[in-house]
């Protein structure tokens, strides 16, 4: 069938009009590949091939536009092209890797640096997040292990220093425990956190234990009295991390 008209649509697509008035939108790579400008003919078999390959280019350029916004992962591209057959998606992804639009090493190292420097995240949290993005755990661990150990320790100490600038309620023991849990949630290793916390000197503020004692007394004295009340108050303060001897001393002061 003869091609009677070519119409440029955008920078890489044309509309071709056939002699039966059918209009087909195709990518310019295919016009060149099948010599359509020279032959000006399109048989049914070639038309079928072109339409199939056209789908590939459509997916490819769609992925390129998606990548132009920011770096993407293979999983993101796969999900973004969910409406296309697996064979098309696989071919597009292979092409994107060949052209370095997809680059696992660059993405992983960039992500690690950003999470360390901007969000103060630890090894384990970064590992889990990258695994959810579809990267292999061994590959992620390889790049995480390239990070100087002192970098993790410095970030832990920065977090502790920042927290230590604020007043805290309760016991120093519970205060340190809260910092430990915060940093565990951020993905740092427990041994690194405890090593840094060992260097932190925090003294119990007597006003904190007095407040907690008075609060416990107010609540528990409604149900208990005498030795049982004293026992319940001490247990309540112990559960808050206060030192036993400090509790005993305060108890004697309150009874004096």
C-alpha cells in the first residue's frame, strides 16, 4: 500500500497517511530502518512489524522522560511501564543500562551518601530501604562497607550531642535508653551506639525524681498505704530507671 503523506508530529514521531486514508503514528527510527521515505510503500507484514516495534519505542521514550526528572531504579522503571508486555519492558531496561541511563552503582552510592549526610541514617536502615527498591543485598552491603566506620560513629555522636542540649525528664538511664532506641531505629549498630553512649556523662537531676515520686505518690496513695504504698512507689521509680539507692534516700527524706 502506498504512503501518500508524511506529517511531523514532534521531535521523534511522524504521522503517515496511507492511500486507504489510514493514519499511523510511528517513530522516526522506524521510518529510517524500513526505508519508508525511499520506498513509500508499506505492505501488511512490514506494517505489523512496525506497529510492534513502535510499542517498544513508545515505552523507551516514556521511560526516558521519566528518567529526565531524577535518577530511577530498575524496579521504578518496571512499575512505570506496567502497561507494556514483559518482553518490551525487558528490552527497554536492557537498552537503558547499555546507555547508562540506569546505573545501579551510581544510584546506590548516591543514595547512601544522601542518607548519611542529609538524613543521618545508619547502615541497617539504608540497607533495608535499598532492598525495597529492588537492589541485591550483597551489592548494597558492598558499597555500605566502603563507608569509613568513623563516619557512622561521628553521626552517632552528632545525634547524641544534639539530644544532650535539651532538658530531659526522668532518669539518666532511661534517657540513654531512649537515645539508644532512637539510633537503633535509624539503623545504627547497637555496639556502635553503646560505645558512644559510654562516653556520655549524664547525671540524674534530683528535681526529676522528686516530680516522679510525687506523681507516683498522688496516684498510688488512692489505692495503697503504709509499707505497700512505699513498695509500689519504689517499684514505679525503678521502672523509670532511677538508681535504687537514690530512691531509698529520697524515700527517707520524704518520711522525715
